[in-house]
């Protein structure tokens, strides 16, 4: 990496493990946390003096607090090709905009999301039930420190709102913003209706769009786009809303134990959120674009996930039920007839514990889902 770019920018949500990873990988570089007031004030008041103490480069963490440094970094990396700076932050749009202006062509941009399910399994951490996994989520600190979700997420959300949201947007009523997040949690896995979301929150549709952008910029939510082709039966051009972490969704919904997830009326959408977010993590971790969509027809038929691998398109339905039902494959059979998809390119990800082939197609257990086509 150092041979190719003089600057590495690592972004991702708070508590996803960025600091731990960077301290491990770049232990030879001095580390500075720019959320510490004295360090931040030194960097802001005397940027040239601050950077002059770093002749070989450094790790600058939470650098969104001092975007003024980027212009000075440009001059340093242009005049001293041997230096190497690592920038880290929990915001996307703000930092990327600054980088594109000051450090274009000089920066490798990487993302680090919370743990994937495959990483959790590789660490020999197991779950007795799907509900336990959905409830706990995948933030590393929950496992490293064995913190209970009710102790972790309220503090996480408080820090997120007080630090990241204030930097991204001047929102006068932060309590209303948290209510907005809760309403978004209730809509995970659903079509994003700005008008309905705004009405339920008590804000304008334009404000709702702006706040969704803040949630995207700070790696709380992401949008899955609809699939477009020449099929004359497609209906929607609206995106679907998902969270990066199901544990955060459960916290926002007031689900305080795994048993609450079992009885949650919209558990299917929560499970769908898990399947889609694991797909996103797999693509990020492999450094490849996420060529993924959903599809919906006028007749109400829907394919939860379409994944493109090379020239092939793979279709997946998501069902939270733990026992196989032939009806799980109805939408996939409709999709095959409409698109000409091969049966072997269609599967159901379900809430049962065993993966196996049926006469209708392949069933993939939640325990085996890794977000890829094979």
C-alpha cells in the first residue's frame, strides 16, 4: 500500500475496529487521536508546526475533526514521496469531499464495517439461535469486552448523535433526530417512503431526505437499489432501507432481549436486513463492487436479493421461517419464468439450521450465509 499511495484513508462506522486495526498494521507510525482537545487544538492553531513533527508520516485518527489539515498534507506528500499518512474517520461524505479536493490521486480509500458473520464464526463465537445473533449485532466491542447490547447501544447512539451528527448537520432538535432513527428502524427492509417517514416524524420530506443522507454518511444505514431491466412488469424505482447492524435496529426498536426478537411482528424484515448487510460486508471485505439489487413486479412478486457474478445473475429469497415450506420458492419460480434464470442460480436463505437441496431448489441456512453466490 505504501508503495502505491502516500495516503491511506480508512473510514467506517464508530466502534468498527478502525483504531485497533491501524495500530496493529502501522505500529511504526506515531498515532494521534484528533478528538482529544489538546491534540486537535494544536493541529488547528498551528497545522504546519503540528505536521513538522511527523517527518515520516503518522496515523491521524478521527481526522474529520480537523479537515483543515488536508491542504497542508497535500504539499507534504507532493514534496516528500517517502512519507506515509494514515487517515481514519467515522464519516464518509464529509471526509471524501475534502479528500477529493485536496488529496485526489494520492489516496487509497478503504472501508471497515463491523464484523461479518463469517469472521465471528472464525473466532469460534457461536449463537444458539438466529434471534440471538440479530439481537446482539456485530460490533467488535460486544464480543471483545463481552458487553450486553442494552449497555452498549444507548451509549453508542449518544456518542454518535453528539459527535458525528453535529459535525455533519446543524440539527437543533437531536431528540427528534433519534425518534427519526427509531422510525427508520421500524422500516428496515422496506421501500423508503420519504413522505410517510416525514409525516410520522413531524418534519418535511426534504428534511427526511437530508437526515437519511446523514445516516448514510455516518455508516448507520444504506440503500439497496431496484433492479432495472427490460422486464415490462417491474413496478418500483424506490430504494429499500437497511441498517449496517441489526443489533442497532433492535436497540432502536426497544427489543431488550433475544426473546423479544422471536416475537417481533416484523422479524422477517430484520432477518432480511441481516442477509443484505452480510452481503455488503462480504463485498467490502473482498474489495469488489457490490453489484446487488432487489426486484419487484406489479403483481406484488418480489426477489429480495439479486447478485451479479461475472455475466451471471443469482436470485435469493429470504424467509425467516425455520421449517421449509414449498411456498418459499414461489417468487423464485416466477422470476425464472420471467427472466429465464437457471434454477441452480436461485436459492432461499431461511431461518432453519440446516442447508440442503430440495426438489424446488437450494435452501441455505442462516448459519451458512456469507453474502456471496457460492
